[in-house]
């Protein structure tokens, strides 16, 4: 029988999960493969290599579309974690509280996957399919994240609630990407993390925002009914009820911030 194996780049999730016990898997470290790292502009948008670190993202010259993802990058652990942790690793770890996932959902990200036989692309909401569970086959590797070019001016933002300001796992978090023309929203993509087994888009809220003006009342448009896709749980960081309330408040604050 073949031994289990693990692919890693930064290892910032892999090694802490195995503290106090022997590593039984074969480990393949892909962190030094140059073609897997870096951010490039392509005709359809942007390509973020799988082993691009959070620090790489923060240092890159990118348009406002990426402001929310950069805000999340500043919340991913401390500087040492940001220097080592990778964007694709955050996705492949598939934690419900992964800070990068709501932002990438709100950016309509697609995941490029390769094996020795073929390559394929999946929307992010089809890639993470459960807690610590992705659609990767045993012989596949994530090689890049693709962000499409929007049709209009774009604004994006991210907010996170934790037990303290930094170096903390999220209790709830929210990300939004708004496409705007003539002061009105032409398209909205809103996602919430740490309030379900996987981060979720909120299609009813997105539909409610379409066509509205970007003003100080934007946050008031969030209704509790818009949070129906979320299924928060009770755990050591907060109760399901608290998470639901926190998500509502975060969304209202997040959207109100676009008017500033």
C-alpha cells in the first residue's frame, strides 16, 4: 500500500497541526519551484502563482480590486507567517476560518489545477467542498489562482472579528467586491467566512445591492434574511447566535465603509 503524502510550500498550517506527534506522511515541499510563484497580469485578469506568499501580495503593485485581499493578508498571522504562508496553501488547508477565502470568493477566483495528464480550472466555491476537504484528486496540484478582470470600476474591502486585533483565528469575517458605474453598483459579490463549514457567498444580498447608490445608507440594506446561506456553529471562539449577529454587524460596517 502506498504511503500517504502531503504537498506543502510554507508549511504554516501543516506543522502546527502535527505538534507532539510524528509526521507519518511523505512530504513534498514545492516552495522553491520558481514557476509557481509570482503575480502576473494576463489578458483576462491576473494570475497568482500557487506559492505566492502573503508578503508577496502585500508588496505587489495591484489595482483597488485587490484592496480587500490585501487587508486580509495583513491579518494572516504575524510577519513571519505572512513571509512563509502561501495563497494556495490557505485554500488547500480548507479551514472554515481561512482569511483569504471570502476575499477570493468575492473576487470570483478560479483555481488552476494540474496533474501529469491534464490541467483544469474550478471556481473557488467548487474547489473547497468541506472542512479540510477540497476537490483535489490525489495526483493533482494547485498551480495558480486566477482573478478575472472586472467590467467596471471596482472597490473591495475585508473585515474580520477575532478575540483580539491580530494573531487570532476569526470568529466571523466578511469580504465585498463592488463594481460601480456612475455612482451605482452594477455588480456585487459578498462572502462571509467562519460562519459555515465553508465560506459562503450571499446571493440575496448581492441582488439587493445591484443598482443602488454607493452612499452612507448602503450598510442599512443588509437584512438578517440575507444571511440564510450561513450555518454557524458553537465552539470555543463563540456561539452560533453570536456568530450570526457578528456577521450581520460586520456586513453593515463593511458596506457602510464604501461610502467614505
